[in-house]
C-alpha cells in the first residue's frame, strides 16, 4: 500500500501557492535612493513576469532591489508557458523560464526574445517514482502512466529519458498535469511516475515518499533563460533598465551560492516550504546556477529541443531558435558550456 502519511502536510503549502496563482497577481517595487522598496522616483516601469519565490524574492533577499532608478511591476505566474504568453501579449517586458517554454512559444509564433541565460546542475530535474514502486530503470516505464506539465522543462526531460531507454511518448500513458495536480495524482497513486523539477524533487525526497528513477544529468542542458518582449528591447530606456535588471539578477545568483542557508530561509518564508526542503533544493539545483552567455552552443542545444518537439508534432512547425535570441547583453559572460557550480567542495 502506498505510504502517504507525511506527504500532504509537507507539500500542501507550495501546492496551494501555485493553485492560487492560476492567473496573475501584481505588485510594484519602486526604489529611488532610500532602498526600502517604497520611495522610488523613477518614471520608467519595467513589467516583470515571475513565479512564486522567484526573481523578486531572491533579488530582495540579496539586497538587489535597493537604489533602482526605475520601478518594477511584478506579475506572478504558475509556470513558464503562461508567462511567455504574457510576454507575447506585451503585458510583461521580461521574465524567467526554463529551457523548454521558449521552444513552445517560438513554435507558436510568439513574439519573444531570449536575452540572458544561466546554467545549472540538472540533479533537481527528475522522474520520480513512489518509494515502494517496483520500477528500477527507465525502460520499465513502458506502459506506465507518467505525469508531466506540458511545455515545461520536465516535458523535454521525459522525452529524453524515454529516448535513452529506446522508448517514445507513445510507449507510455502521459498525463499532462500542472504541478499541483500532478502532485496530488502522484501522492494518491493515480500515476506511476512524475517528471518534474525542484523544489518538488526535494519535497518528495525529504519526505521519503518517493525516490529518483533518473535525473536530467547528461540528458538535459541545464539552461534557464530570461525572455523579453521585442518591443521592450526596441525602447532605449526599457532596454537600459533590462540590462540593469539582468546585472542585478547575476549578482543575486552569486549571493545565493555563497549564502545557501540565508536564501533557503528566505525562500521557505516566501513559499511556505519547510526549511529542510528549501535548503536541499538550493544545494541540489537552485544554488548551482551560473550566469552564462546566450552563445552558439546554447542556441544549438535549444535547437535540438525544438527539432525534437517538431518531429513529435508537439509544436506546430519547425523553428530556427537563433531567430528568437538577442545576445546584446552577453558582455564578458562565460560560455554556456561552463560547468555548473557544486556544493561538494564547500
């Protein structure tokens, strides 16, 4: 019988947060010289798409929302695909997503532009199975039901995992579910496996209600992106604000790596995650990210994802991913193939 004694209590806070963000919510950060987030005098507003516990939270924790000379209006989304819909609709100027949502947006002909990248470890990108599952290797997924969020980074992970085992999506029963619903399905035994990312991976592992069948290491590129609206990039003032915003994010990411416990504490407070889960997620994946250039290697890696989904007819047409990239903010950032950070040496 499936054990489920502790999982609901552990997972419910974040599930409720995600369910509560079914549309968008907005808040404004406006900082002039006082650094308290309330006294800004800038006349420019940068509209930023975010996810709960995402960019706003980490920038605030790292002190990078101080001394802005523009305002930030935050809009919160449940995942990357709806955030990019807002970018396409010009409701959002820029926002962070994983490696797969830009491919689906590009395939749909959306007006989006990738402007910044990070590279992290893929240990947090996993296919999970229940603790008592008989499944021991990916090949055993044949004929089984697997939950995954359509168009998410986990979607490509699942495709890559199956391919490594000589299988395709046609060999399994795919349940396209957003994380909150997938979580419930996994916990109740309605699916045999769940392809997902951190912090869900860490939640399940810390609760000992599931285990990793396979991670994304060696199967996925570990890239994440900041995606902007072309119209915002064409505006000189907004483009300057975007450049400043990206630099602040890069400094905040460095702060997270150097202060994993402090960020885990702030992240737990922001999301309702238990501290142990937040810290595990930071050390497994979130804190390992390093800012890298959106270079030819990154474009080629994303092109492979785009070609895969086009062949599977999961996007309506083939796309040239390079057409959706603007490298103007690369500066002296290291190549996208730069190894991700690790906490093993700390």
